[in-house]
C-alpha cells in the first residue's frame, strides 16, 4: 500500500469503477475511501438533507475488521435509499413518521440488499425519500425536504431524491434507487445524473415481495457515469427463486455494453407533451432537439415519431392510480399488522391517506380490469418498436426542477397537487406500465444552470441498446466534470 494522504477531494470526482481501479492497484485502502466519503457527507449533508440515517461508524468498523465481502466493488462506499432494499437490523422508515417514531428496523436483508453486500459495497447510511415513495418530490414530514445541490431552493425529484442529491453533490459515487413511476429517472433528471430503470424482472424484489405495484416498480441505482450504471446492473441483475417475472436473458455483461458501437439505429423523437397536457417547457424542448442532433451526428436515423398510445395519458391515469392506491392500502395494512397498531389518518401524510382510502374502495373486479386495460395499452405501445424503431427519445420531465413546495400536497390541495404532479411528469410512468427499460441522461443545462434530463426508452429487455447509445451521448455531450453549487 502506498502511503498517500487522503483528502476529501482526492476521490470526490471518481466514479465507482475509478475507485475499484485504485483499490485493485493498492493505491488506496477501503478505509481511506470510506473516511473520505464520510468527510464529504459531514461537509455538505447539512445543506442538502440527503442522508437521514448515518451509518458511518458501522461502515468504518467493517473496513477496519476486513469483513467486507470480496466482490467486484469491494470497499466502494455507497448509500441505500430508505425504501425498497434493506439490511437486516438497520433502520427502515420508508419516509414515515410512524415507523421513525417506532424505531423500526428491517428483519433481514432483502435479496437486493444481499447483492449490494456481496458486491462489496459499503453502506454509509440511508437516504431520504417521500412517504412510501408516493410522490415525485422528496419532502417528507418525517425528515424534511432534501435540497437540490444545483439550487437548494429546488426539488431533488422523487422518490429517490435523497440518493440523487448525495451522488450529485459527490458524497458518494453511487446510491441505491428504485422506480415505480419515474422515481429513478426524475431525480436523475433534476440532479444531473444517469438514471437507468431496468426491464421488469431484471432485479428481484424478494424475498418479502413478488412484485410492487403489480410489476411497475424496479430497482437499481443513480450514478454519475454510464459505465457505473452498466457495471452495477451486472451485480444486481438475475432472477431469484420464486420471482413472478423474468426479464429476457442478457446478451452479455452489461459492463461491456458502453464500449460496443450500437450500429445505425432508427430513433423516434417526441418533441411535445401528450395530448391534453400543458405545453412542453422551452428548456426541455431545447434539450430534446440538442440530443436529437447528437444522435444524428453519431450516425443514427432520427425522425419525429412516437407510439400513438402515449397520447392517451388521460385514459391511463385512472387504472394506474387504482393499482397504486390498492397497493398503498395493502402496505398500510401490513405495517399495521407488524406494528400491532392500526394505521389511521393521523399516522400518515394526507396524500398517503387519500390513496389508501381510494385503494380501499377498489373492488377485485375493478382492480383486474385496471390491470387488463394497462396490459392492452402496453401491447399497443410496444408495437411501435415491433414496427421497426429501436429507441424513443423523449423528455424525462415537462419542465425544469420545480421550487420546493410546488409539489407538496396537503389535505386541502389534493386535486391541485395531483394535477401538478401529472403536468410535470407525463412521460415516465408509461415505461413502468410496459416494463420497458428507460434511462434519463444529463445532456443539457438551462440558463439558470439547472440540469434538464433527456430520456431514452428501448424495447423490452434491451438495456444493451440503451447503454451503448447512452455512452455515445456521454462522449458527445460530456457531463461528468460539471459541479453543482453545493459540492463536496
């Protein structure tokens, strides 16, 4: 081991694979990387409120004892979102005051948590999330708002907003995230990161869940580079016993895909919001047009086209909400059962209770009909790919990151708040419904130096195509060295 002093900024700009390289060459120890990351968290987290459950000494103890599993990312510090994945014995609050006050802990590792551990990642803490991940801004009553490092008066997005703020501010290179209606891609867009939502069934949600939101939810990470997102998917992907869905087999290691030329692809572009939605913000249109030019320069065939079914946003809202609301009701019933206390309106936020009441009124017949409607819609959407397109280029969001409070929903603003959510994010949930992979890339910054994400969607199971083209765009419009106003 070379005896080199470690300052907090020695490693701040390194992605996870850079850190792996230093570790493999014995240029740095795991403890040095962890101590540097801890110093960065302590430096800027008070400004951003991204990490809400620090596990710093636990991480240092693992490094000192040499007990970190010998996986491909052995010794790389990361953060776990406080929703979806869990480590047995660690706090698990899911953005709820009720669980925070009860000092709830996870009973065991989820499959995803176990895979993070086996890969050698060292968890430094849990990141902030809205209550049960039910809204696209991270402003829970339990822990207060996470703040966007590009402008602390702005939202980080949600529900993986704490993770995105932490990675954008260089606390760590990678953080866990999940996506049921855009919750990886939206924070990635608002915080200037890479956010890949994998194909349905690519990453297991077990052992306690077969699926979440009837297959809408999937798990992965947010990163600053395409190659990190690809390599980490290799260690998280794979079916576990009893999983209800299986993604198509990989064509090869995801880590190699960013280095493979995709060939000449046919790319459709959506330059407007779905019919009936407010107009697309000029900054988001500029981002799309610039990305289209970059794809053309890379040799792809680009034309204005998209699946006609995407324009039916108004018709999918009711069945989508019926599914999400029903699962919210079920989850609150499960929490009541395990805690021994019946959850009431006083125990949760107004939006959570509104969805739970809606879900309680969904009959079995209506639930099944909602699923059938969304599955029929999925077939119509994916027919566009079957007809000869390889990728769809479209906005991640319809406007730049909104001010904090803009998406907050109180008891007397339920309908207005829901409309603001739909107006800002009419593009993401469709690919949770279809199960297709989609990625948000930080290709554009507006005049206020706010990141504007651009989304690419591929055919079912084709993360390889997304990663190859994302790497091309990363080279054409590099973003890795951009630093937000709040940066460690």
